[in-house]
């Protein structure tokens, strides 16, 4: 069940507009504890992942942090925003190790991308419907090698309207200024969906209000 902070699924996804992506990038550093969540993800990385898939890479900040922490990482960083794709390509330059590709998370993950040791995502999957989240988790499992890991640093739903409003205050937002394309789901629901997809060692490794690090491994 989607939490009370989910918005109307018919709402326009503003991320197609360059100015919306630019606005987020300008505010990103001010989001409380966001860097702490990313640091928790990096701390939990496997010792030597060779191939990584970053879903909704944005400007490539998470993939960049992974490459800084683990030498030799290659893989795919995907997004659908032209603004974000341009910035990710600028970040990785002419590096042959990282392919920056256009992909809508509403669409199935391409089989031709092959398999990965690690799949990650950072504040992106909450923009798709709950039905798509569940399907995507199954696709992620199929794209992982045995023992591969999935880390989703995510914006999740609060259990009550009051807690959602308190979260918005904490990040300097109101319901009127919040992202209308958010489709938030609870930690509990998403951990259940990961288990149902076939993941093991499923857990929430870190959480602050509506920010959470969800994880699972392929058997």
C-alpha cells in the first residue's frame, strides 16, 4: 500500500524540464542527512564489484562515489533527463568504463545490458508507480549475478500525514512546493516486494525520516 505522502499518479513528471533538474541540483547539498545516506551505501559496498548499474543516475554523483571507493569499476549509468545525462557525461568524460545511457525507469531493463555485480539507485525509483517498483525489483534481481547486491537509497513514505508534513518542513518544503511526481511507498512494503521478487538478506540499513537505504542480495 502506498503511504499517505504519495501523490496523484497522473501528475506531470517535471524532471523532463531542465530547470527542474537544475533546481534539484541547486538544493541537493541542503537536504539534511542526504550525504550521510550516501556514505552508508558506499560503506556497505562489496570489496571488489566489477560491473555496476546505476538506475536514475542524475549527474552521476553516486556512480562517481562508487568509482572513487572501488578501483576498476565499470558499468552503466542511466537516466531520462537530458540535463542530467549531459552532466553525467561531463562527469565521466571519455571514460570507456562508464556508459551513460538514456533509459526510462517505467520501461523494462534491457536484457542486452547484461549482468552486474551491483545495482544501485539514489532517489529515483520513487518516481514510478508501486506496480512498476515491484516489477523493477524483479528485473534488477534478474540483472544481478549470483550473490550480487542491490542498494536503493530512496525517498520513502511516512506512516502518517503528520510525519510527512514534519519531513517537508525539515527540507524546507510544503505540500504546495513538493515534487508532484513523487509516488512514495513505505519501507515495509518495499522490503516485502524485494523478498517477493526473490532477494535475500533484505533489510533497511539506514533511515532518517523519509530517506532510507533499502538492500537485498541475489541468492
